């Protein structure tokens, strides 16, 4: 997947990693949260589109 609603996927991942809290410099918990919680946090970070 290259884009979601014209937002590049790498931009979504980078922005999401900055917004999700974690313990110290551990990134695995952030990556796990992104893969399991994208349906919940995507609308709050990027807005809910009228259509996909």
C-alpha cells in the first residue's frame, strides 16, 4: 500500500510513531500498536474521510 486517502504510507507511519507514547526508546510497542490499532487512531490523527 502506497497511500491512504492521498497520504503516503511512510508519512502516516512516521507521524503515528511520533504521536504514540512508549517506554524509552523501545519502538516495538509502537509498531505493534500501529498494526493492531490503526482503525482506532487513524481517524483521530488524520480525520475521518467522507469516502475511501
